[in-house]
């Protein structure tokens, strides 16, 4: 078994999560510290060069040098199966100022897989390698190309071939979600499965999946042999998790709810009020993740669950503080 790398030596990437971790959430989470970079929600590529507005909508940080407000680099993620189309869109992302480009071969969604995107391509390792090679050749040499995969589609039997092809195609780094497409997001994550493909690439590998605590990060690194981490749902459930991992704070509890509720309220007022049809949806979604560590999240969710307008929701943050928290 590989020797564990201490997590505070690791880089931590904020994972892309479609419909969940958007630019506003990237800004919120990276502000709390610990992240070396983050990745956008995927940009779906079919067979055309997408207009600039598509990239700016999914990655508004391009207007700020490809960085979040706290200075964390943002990589643009592309999803598709047409090597030529992915290549020209990667060129466009780089020209617009992306700090890096990431290719998504991990999405398990049925609608994505049916259109030959995401994890369905893991059944064809040579095709994955050809896509990576085509994109790498088309991009400027100084722009990193990273890749995200799962350990397989039905099982992990092709994992070694998939990973070898990705490295031979010139990828800079690789994040592995330690479950198959059919595992979805059900626990556990099979971190130890990844160890068979680490070889001498630990410094280019990120382990992802079921990392909810600082202790989990230790185990994921020990069992996988990877040097680095990618956090997704764990980052939403405990917004300061990356900072605690980076500081080796295994015994430190998550940030106090009294502080966090201010972040949630601010996120709602600044970013969850813009679409009349969806007011409050992202806030309720975030609370559903937060309840893993915070019983208070359930209290606040119960207050907001049926509300659909800004004034009513805002008033319940005050009621939550005064009546549930007595502050």
C-alpha cells in the first residue's frame, strides 16, 4: 500500500456540480479558503463552435481573468464526444482567458449518457484517449488540460486502460470519482480501487467521492494513493471543509451555524432572487446538503420550504435567528 500523503500537502479542487455549484457558489466557497482551483458546470458541446456568451454565462469569472473574487483559478469544463468540436471549443475557452480546460467523462446522468456524453464513454477507452489527444493538440501548450472520470461504467475492469490512455494523450492531471456510473452517488466510494492505476502519477491524481470530513480526506488519500483531493457534496455540506483539511484540523468542528447562516442569507439575497420562477430554490437545495452536519439547517428549511417570494423568505431568516437560535 502506498504511503499516505498528509492532506495539508495536497491540492484541493472544488468539483463541478451541474445545477448546484455555479459561479456564485464557487465565489462563496472559495472565499472560505483551502482551494487551489475550481471547475465550472459542464458546457455541453455537440458539433459546433459555441458563441462567447455561452462560456461567459457558465464561467463569468472569464471577465475577471479566470479567477474567483478570492483569486482562485477557474477551469472551464467541456462535455461531449465529438473530438473536433471539443477541440475548437477548448481553443475558444483558452482564448477567452480560461486558466485551464477540463473534460468530463464522469457525469452519470441518463440524459447526458444517452447523447454520448459523460461516463458512457468510459466503455470505450480508445475513444476517450482520442478525445483527450485531440483537445490537447488544439490548445496552447501553456494551458492545462485536466480530465474527470469515474472508475468505470458498469465496473472497474477498464480503469487501467482508460487511465493509461488519458496520460498518453497528454492530460495534465486526472480526477477520479471512485464509483462507477451505476453506483451513482450511493456510498461507499471505492477509493482503494484507484490505487492500482496510480503508479508514479500520484502528484497528478485527485481522488473524489464520499469525502465529508477531514478524517475522510485522510482515508481517501491513504486508500487511493492519490496525492490530491476533489470535493463536491462534502464542500456543500461543510463549507469550510477544504480550509480545515488544508490546515490539518482533524479535531476542529465545522464552522459555527451562527456564522454560516449569514453566508446562506447573503447568498439568497444576492444570487437566489433573480429569477421569479425559481426564488429560493438554490437556498433550499443548499440547506438539504447542510443538514448532514447542521440540525439547524432542518429548522431553517422547514421555515422556507413552501415560500416562493423574497420578502417572506428574508423574514424567516430573522425569525430563525430570534426564535430557533435565540440570538
